[in-house]
C-alpha cells in the first residue's frame, strides 16, 4: 500500500488541507464540552465498591429494605472525651447536638440510641442510609463540617466528635484525593513542558502535544459529565483517565511530530507528502497502539464491580478522544512553523541519531550477554511478586486528622478492634435466628454478638463484633468461616464481608482478564507487524516489564521500603485492584512502546530486507522520541506518586517504574539484542496466516 493511497495518509492530508475546519471543530468540541469539565468531579461517586450478585450485596439490600438502611452505608458519629464521662451534661448535650445534625440530612434516617463503649467515655450514634451509596457519600460530605464543629476543648472538658462509617470514609478520601490531584496537576504540566522543550528543541513543536492532550481531555471530561446524568461513575474514573490520557496523548503527539519533522526535512517543499508519510508510519503505529490500549482496558469490563467498570469505560473514552485528536487535530496543526522559536540545541539533521545508531551497534556486538543480563535484572526485580499480598484500602490511607479516621480509631479503642467493621448476618426467618446466633457466638474470633433483631418482613439480623481489625487477614478469614459453617440461605454482609467479596472477585477474575489482554495484545501485534515471532516476543517482554514493576511495587508498598520517602503508612499489602487493573494499564503502556519501536523496525526491514540494519535503523530513528516519551510518562506518573493518595501512589510508582524499565531496558536494550539473535526469522509469517490477516505495511 503506497503512502498516497493509505487511508491514514489520506486522512492526515485531508485534515491538513481542511485545517481551519478541523481546528474550528475541535475548538467547539473542547470548549463546548469542556464547559462541563469543572462540574465533573462533584458529579462522580465515591462509592460503587461492591460486587454485583454477591452475598454481601444481597445482605445490604435486605438491611436497607427491612432494617432502616443500617447497612455498611449508614452514618456513624463517634463522641469521645478524655475528661468527661458519658453521663456528664456536656457529653449529653454533645449527643443531642449530634442527633440534631443528623436530623438536618434527609439522606439518613432516625438515629439509633447512643451506644456506649467499654471505657464509659465514648458513644457511637448510627443512622441508616435512606439513599443509594453514591448519595450517602454526598450526604456525609454535606454534614461533615457541622459534625466536626461539635468538637470542643475548654475549661468544661474536651469533646471529640467525628463522622465515620463507609460514606464518611469515601467523603474524606475524596477530599484528600482532590487535594492530591491539584498538587499533581500543578507539578505535572511544568515538568511535562520542560521535557518536551528539551526533546524538541523548539517551543512551537513542544506546545503541540500539550494542545492535543488538553483538547482530548476537555472533550472527554465533558462527555463523562453527561454520562453522570444517567448513571453513576466512580471518582477514580477522573483520576485514572486524566493521568493515563495525559501520558498517552503526549506520547502519541511526540511520535507523530518527531516523524513529521524528519519527513519535512526530507521533503521541505512538499508538506502534504510529509504529512502522508508521517501518518502512514507514525500515525499507523499510534492507531494500533491506541486500539491496543482500548481493547486491553475493555477486558476490565469483565469484572462485575461497578467502580472498576466505570474506571475502564472512562479511560477508554478518554484515550479514544486523545487518539482521535492525534489522527485529525494534530495533522491540521502541523506545518512549516513547527520549528519556530528554536532553542540553541535545535538540530536540523535528518533525524537519524548517530549516537543511538552507535549504541545499537554496541548491542549487536554483545547481543547474547546483553540479552541474558537484561532478563536477569528483570527477573530479579520481579521476584518479590511471588510473595505479593493484596487487600482493600484500610483506614490508614487517610491522614490522622481526618474525621473518618479519628472516629474509626476511637471505635477501635472503645469497642474493640472489630468495632469499626461489624459483621451483619441476615437470617431469612426470625424463627431460626436463635439457633444461628448460638452458632455465631460459639465461633472462634467473635468478641460479641448482639441478639437477633427482627426485620420488617420477617428476616433477622445478627450484628457481630470480631476480635480483629476489619482490614486484617483474620477478619476476612472469619467471613469465610461463617459462610462455610452457617446454614444455607444465611447471608453474611457488612463492610468486612463486602471487602472479602471484592478481594475474592478480583483474585478470581484476574486470570481471565489477564489472559484476554495477552491474547488480544498478541493478535493486534500480529496484525500490525505481520510476524508471529516478533508479536510473541512483544507480549513476553511486556510480561517481563509488568512483573518487574510489580516487584518494585511490592517492595515499596507491601514491605514499606518507600513509606518514609513517599510519605505514606504501609498497609502491609497492595490494594486489591492493583494486580488486575495495573496489569492492564502497564501492559497497555508497554504496547505503546512495543508498537512504535517494532513498527519502525518493520518499516526498515520492508525497505532494506536486512534484519540487522532494520534494528539499527529503528533504534537510530526512534531512540530519541522513545526516551523523550518515556521521560514525559515517568514525570507524569511519578508526580502522581508523590502528590496523590496511597492508591494513586501505588499506581504512579508501578506505572512509572514500568515505563522506566520498558523504555530504557527492554525496548532500547533487550529487544534489539533478541532481534539481532533471531535475525530474519523474527519476521516469519506462515503463508496460510498471511492470506487471512489484513495487509499492513509501514514502508513508504
């Protein structure tokens, strides 16, 4: 397929010829939809962490229907004094004031009588949620300050009043997360701009990736806001979509702009031809990379967790907009002014880097040693994955001064370690509840079980306080024990059970999702590169970068090696969604560099027929943009790792490390070494398969 007849070439040349219309359309899209972007954050949900079809969700539904909403989504106010007993007038006044605050919020029902703790200086007040979890979180945010204002320290004594429970936890988490996101954004854009200026050497060229990414993000955020008017989207949708689309968008723009500058240097008097060459090579690689990313993310939709699905859908949408902008808006913006405002280090060479070519030649001379050494390093870094532990976020992800954490700690001190996370056992028939209650009380690990409480339609609820912290392995094991030993039909719910179901579902679905990602990734690489061995090598090496990045993540977070440096409190495990979700993201990012490098290698091989020259040529032409793109991604991800909440720190460090290893060790060292070893066999394609696959060429 020649450059003049390639669909992407035609699209690029059309966008450039119609640049005024294309740019005007994108301005309307970005500004029109971007008007809603500031409202998106407040329209997203901090809840949605449940498993569709699970026992814990079924139990929650029954509790909401028959027990006044006193499920895991209820509001809890904790009142404590170091100097006053609960009988003191000041303490009783605080209880009345807390009930009055709850009465102002229609989302919560009438509170239960204050329940005293064992120390005689702490009480808890619980009010059921009369709305869905998303609205319960918003309600908790509305009364947050009013509850906190009840805390006093004066001559009459001290009183700490704190709002806790699941809605309060997610409300406080959202507030902390917003603060972290603002810090990350403030740091990200200047860092990105500096790297781009260094990479391009001209201010005009450096500004294009930022324009492209901003347009795609603004449009996608506006669409996401529209979606929230019809269904809930997780707050994490915004976090992950922004981080991921920002990094990928800049990468795509960098690849295309770099290729255009090289084509324009070769054809200075024919911009249309330069555009066609650019889109038929780098544009084609970007298209396959974007499709790979979106298809990889689509595998996450197999997980029956609403928060997961909304995150994946939001990221697919954002990447789709950025990809569309790269293939239409960017060609329209390209022109002779690309090299305006050149800086001293700007070069007008043919964009085949002699330094990277010499580097590739050195690898060729020591290909076997280099390959073995690189694999040994990656496998060594991946070793900690063998002992990887996961769990849902504990209260330690919140700072000590947040109300939800203060209330949690006070409950734990006064009601026992299991106090903040009661287990709620639903017995379908009240007549059977006494026998079930006796069995529950006799179970090891139970600190106390309250008498069965009758429901509105005949069910009974037994509230259990365990001897263990709700985030501990022992507490989760107790859920499994109850489910194995209690009579059929009895449901085990509550916050600990919901975390148990989340953790087990993520573990159970991980092999399926990862398998789908690997298979789809291989198929797309096979179509893009028209070679079985190279496609397989790309997938296997992506797995190496994933394993090594997770090994570093396990050391940093599970073992706490980076706790002091990065300012977090180790939970002793990685967040449950990390293996499955981050695997998908890391694999998708790795495919970005895989496609770009190997597409260039394929282009050189089609042109020369010499596999060794293909490796040298691809490294010489793509080394600098890969290093620059990796620098941008590492800067973005590590910035979020520094400024974000603990789950964002996990994602930022793991993804940033994956890019670091993938770009500098795998793509620029291991892949060339292995391709030198394999030689022409790397591009083998069976004749029967060649007849079936769509024909894709990168030579122009």
